[in-house]
C-alpha cells in the first residue's frame, strides 16, 4: 500500500489524491503525511491500533503510515457508540485507538492522528510484513475481523495503468473490504478520491452532481437509494465512465435502471468478501456470475464451485485468518470453504439467491427473501423494497414485505400488484404482510450499505 502511494507521489506529486469536506491533499502531501505517521507510530512503539476516524484524508495517511511502519491498523465505524466500541475493541485486544473523539472510556489509550507527527529521518526504512485487520460489516451477525497483508491486497494494483483523469466516489466505508479496494484502485491508478461524509446515498448524489465524478462503486442497495433520491429531486444525472456494484446480488431491474441512467458507463459487478478477498467480476450487464468461473475438470484453476446450493471458494484465497475467537470461522472441507452465499446455476449463469443466514423458516419450509424482493421491486409503483421474516406463533415466521411507494402510486394498487407478482410462488413464499414505509424507515434496515434481510 505504501509502495503504491510512493509511486504515485513520485510520478504525479501535484495530482490531487483525495478530496474530503475537511481538506484536499495532493499525492506529495499524502505521502509525506503517511511517512510522518509511520515515524510517529515507531517513536511511540505502537505495533497495532484501532482507528475511529471519519475523514478519508486522515485514514489514508494512517493506513499508509501503518504499512510503512509494519503496524497493524483496524478501522471501526467512526460513529460507533462509545460503550459498543469499548466492548468490540476489547474482544480484539485493541487498547490503543487513534481518533479525534473525546467521548471514549478512560481505560483506552487515545492518540490523536495529528499527534503521530514524527520525523521520517530519525527511523530506518521498513521492509517487513504489512498487516491489516478488516472487520466484517456484521449484516449476518456480530462483526468478525479478518487479518490481511497489504502485499497480497495490492498485487492487482501493480498492473493497473495510471488513470489520473478518473475521479472515484468513496461510497463504501473505508473500514469495509470494498472501501479498501476502492482506496487501493485509486492509488494504483493515481486518480482522485472524492470522499464525502456522511457516506449516505444522498451525500453520494450531491457529490455526483457537484464534483465531476467519473466512477462510482457501491452496493446495489446504495444504488437503489441514490437513484430513488435522484428521481424524487428530479436531478439530472451526469454521465459516468464506470459503474460498479458489489457486496450484494444485483437484480435485473436495477441493472436496467443503471443502464438507462448512465448509458455510456461500463457496468461491472464484483464478487468479493472481507474473508475471501476479490474473487470474480463480470461486465456483461447480466445478473450473477458466468458459469465459466466455476471449477470443473476443464477449468481446474478456478477458485469457485457450487455444492448443495451454496457457493464455495478454494481455501487459502483471501485472508490470513480470523482474529480473536474463531469458533465460527468457515470450515474447510476438501480444500474448499463455504461462503454462505446461496446460488443456483441456470443455463450459463450462477444466480445469487441470498445468504444462508437470511433464510426464513416458514413452518419448516426454507424461504429465500432475495428472489421475492426482486419480484416486488419490479412491481409498478414500488420505489424500494425489503423482504424479511416476521415472527409468527403458528409457523415460526412468515414472509413480510416493506415497500416505499414511487411518487403518487396508489397503495392498494401496489399491494395488489405485489400479491399478483408472487401468486405463482409456493404458499410459504408468498408475502403474508405488506407494509408501506417511509424511505428513512427502510434505510434504517441497512448496515454497511447492504439491506438486512431474513
């Protein structure tokens, strides 16, 4: 990571590297800041630390400095409740936190980022391991933390051609694996990162309309909210060169919406996770992955396969291992690890059906919410939709739907349309509750830019 930053600073020192609400830094300024952070970490003997910081300019300096010093950083959600942070930090053994917050428990050693301002000349260069800890978003339970190495994560960046004209939106949290991937791509391409805060869809839309962005990578849920916000405000969307989706399955109707909104953009879908890294991508505009990406005797080098309806990845791909308690770590079987993603191979496509943790048990029948949600989202008058399980004393759970109406859509007509769209599904799969909610209520059901279902 520090190597990419060093190369960008040497090749394009005056190129703007990052734009945030607080500051704008060139690559020369960013690299100098990272080196000073590295010197500050080494002077204080900090070999691992937590980060609570919203500003991407500081985050890049801290991550770069940690890589240059061989110190292991771990980012947390910057606005995490103090008690929750203390509990989660204790579970991972983080007693030193770099932050500008002043509300943390006194038992923690708090260091402000501007206090890590050492003199690089006082320390010899470092050429050892560059560890990084990345926490999961926790959409399927309590967040876990995966240990990575910058040297592995940056391999793809070594072959990335400089694209200084690119301006990327940081829609993911930089503490997420997908956010780290965006940071690394921007550094490798010697491009510009535009990082508003908060990182909500309306903030992304404002940046899209204001900051001459050319590339945006976000979850399908984020894209749905951004497009809905654009429609409600009658915003005229500027062209994009690159639209990327990841973190969740992309439905056909969303892909069509994006093609209509950004007709000149290349649309890519990335399959990746905190644990397994970046695995596969497609650029053909169709949902799911190509079946050609699966292991077979004719494709022995592939790292993906399907077993019992679940996608598996070859062991050894991605992280070095979990930090802390690993009792719920994925189990390796015959050199493969289950991802928790439920899929179905249809013709030449691997289609995602949801997460194993999202399955709704309706009287012993396993119901996957994602296919239902795709049907509901395609009903005229539905602006946004979420399918989840609702407790029921008779059958354990029933399928419930929450929808945000589009414009002046008639509520009764929309509900009738949803029932019609789901009428041919098995009885257990048919929604028993359809509730119209405000967009704010539906947004509250997201975590890490992903919809929480199940």
